[in-house]
C-alpha cells in the first residue's frame, strides 16, 4: 500500500505534531477548506506553535475563515508586526 504525502502529513498532525498541524492548515486553506484549516490551526496554536498562534489570532480579529472573536485573540488586539529595525528617534 502506498501512502501519499498528504496522508502522512495528516497522520503526523493527528499524533500531535504542531508543525504538521500548521502545514496541514495551510494546505487545507489553499484548497478552500477554510473551516477544516482553522481547526488544525487552533490545534497547532494550542500546542504552542507561535506562527499558528499569530495567524489564528489575526483571523479571529478580522473574522476570516473563523468567527470574529477578539476576546479569543491574543490580548484582545491585533498582533503587532515584528520590526527588523527599531524606529529612528527624532
């Protein structure tokens, strides 16, 4: 029996691999399966996957493929962008 990459990815995600959960969420989202993607995104976020936490928080704030719920987003506000360089002071 030949197992596809997607099936292996799902097996890893179901076993609790947060990186696999995030990758599966992206794959499902790209295929238009947004609700399933959010479920995997939430699982990865709950496993302390930082990128998943950021993406899920943003989606909860704007209501994209997840119900609008700012109270479930980190700190109830939009995640701040990461700055590579500090702002120049005048």
